[in-house]
C-alpha cells in the first residue's frame, strides 16, 4: 500500500506540473515517462501483483480413497446427487449437434483450469480407486458390463484413462465381476 501511495504522490506532482506549464506537449512526454520509471523503481519485489492474487479453485487437499468411500455413503453425497449417477446431471457445453471429444484434463498445475470441469474433477471427494466399487460401477453399463464411453459420461481423457486402469485392477482383484464373452456354439464343429 505504501508503494501505491508513493506512485500516486508522484503522479499528482506530474499532473500539478502539467497544469502550471504553458507548453503542454513537450513536458507531458517527459514528466509521464519519468513518473513511470520512478514508480517501477519504488515498487518492492515482494509486492508484485502476481504473488498477491489468490487462487480460488486450487486443489489443496488430496483426498484418500477411504475418505472417498465414506463420502459415497454419506448424507452429503445423497443431498448432492440423490439417486442419480454422478455423471447424469452433468451437461457439457459445446457448439453444434455432435459433441466433440472430451478435453485432455480439467486440472492443470493443481488448480481447475476450466469453467465447466468433468464430473470427477469438479467434486474433489470423488476419487477413482479400485476399492471404490460404488463409484466404478456408475461408469459400467449394467447390460453389457462394458465401460461407458467418455462422450456419454463427459469425463476428461485423463480421468477416463485412470478409470480404465482402476476397473481393470478391480476386476483382477475380484472386486468387480468380469463377464465371460458369449461364444456361439455349433455342434458341427465338435463332431
């Protein structure tokens, strides 16, 4: 604040000097250029505007999978999503009739970089992990047991790759049932 007052004071002296002079144009360029240099020299390094801005959408806490599982069973989750799936109420903003591919990631350098993050990135308590079965089952089709595409669910590519890995790990550990693909059997092949 003190540096602002020093710059403001030098600006007032320049404006006062301009009003008193008869030849306005030569002194205008000279006095304004010196006042800018003076303000830059008086501004200390710790008061730079880049460091004083606060990041409102920064992810500070990394939530553990156990906390995410407790959140899925809590009243706060039921209040936020009700009986619907996590991705059902999410709507992507796009131009035209056909949805474009989802973005690469919603979180860059520890903060949300988009105005409309995907369903997993917008809620920090939703963590994709192979032990969080209730969340993983929301992204698996109940009819074909396949993982739903990212265009339908709206999750970003980074979270979709993580979803594929975590579902594969959960199926390997036996947390999720893995269906055997249906094979047509003809008796003539085995006679």
